[in-house]
C-alpha cells in the first residue's frame, strides 16, 4: 500500500480519545473536504509503498497495541484486508477511520470510526464540489458498515445550522444507536475550538449525543504527525 506516514500519538477523537496509538496513514482520498487537515495525503502517490510486513516492523517498537488505520480514505484501497489481517494476527486493537463511502465486509476490525461528511465541508473548487457532493454521503455503504462492525459515528459540526443536517443523516441511516453518535467541533485552532465547543456541548447535553474532543487541535494545532 502507499503509506503517507506512520506516527505515534494520542487518539484525538471519539470513544478512544486519549489512548496512545500508532497511526498508519494511507495515501489517496477521492473526497476533497474544505476543512481537511491532512491535504498532504490526498494524492495517490503521496508516500512510499510499504508491505504489511514492513509496516508491522516499523511500528512494533511503539509502546502500544492500539493501531489506527487512517487516511486519506483507507476503505478505497486494495490491500486494506491484508494490512488489517496482519495487524490482527499481531494482536493489535484496530480502528479504521473512514468517511463511510465504501463498504467492505469481513475485516478483523475492532472499531469502525465513521465520519459522514456534511455539506459544511464542500470544497471551494467548483469541479471538486460536484464530485464531492456525489460521493460524500453513501447511505447503503454506511448501513453496511454499521451492521457489520462495532462502530462510532462522528459528525464534524461547524455551526448550529449543521444540527438539522445531522438529524437528516441519522433519519436516512435508520436504527442508529444514539450512544454511538459523537459530535465534534470543526476547528484548526484552539481558540475556535473552544468557542464552538461551548454551544456544541450545550446541544449534546440536550440531545444525549456524546461530545467528542479533538485533542490534536488542543495540543498540537497544525502539526503533522500528531
């Protein structure tokens, strides 16, 4: 697989926030989210080709058994099954971070961390925006992932207006476990993160949805490999 970077950090979001984890970032993503903080991993050739065995060798010295396969978009890459299969054989707890645009069955994954994309992340480039709108929300793929795996749904919320769209997404997906839903503020700087967190936290208290931190924004804003 084309691997953009391997690094060791704290999981920043969701139910495993704060857990030391090794991150395996694959290169290439068909989406072009406006607020993406890993644009350097968009291109299919943005990295080096590594075999699953080479990846295991490179990450084995980190003091953790938690592995996060992220991107880019891992679920569109050939070889994802071989990678997670070898991680599983080496006793890693495996999380895949995905936008939920593709469904693959039978992966030995402990947590499917799904982040359906809202309209707030529409690319500014008109041509990219058309392609993005066609791909960003795939209900059947999402339903397949939610049925097949232990999952969490993370929605990146930018303004209070996004709440209605989150509700619409959940209605389309049907039978979503409300305790697996996480809302997290869209921000790249700690100041913006705190401002948005206050009203979003209030909404989470009203709705019962979980508030997800973004530790990478609070601790290492803009730093690659964190």
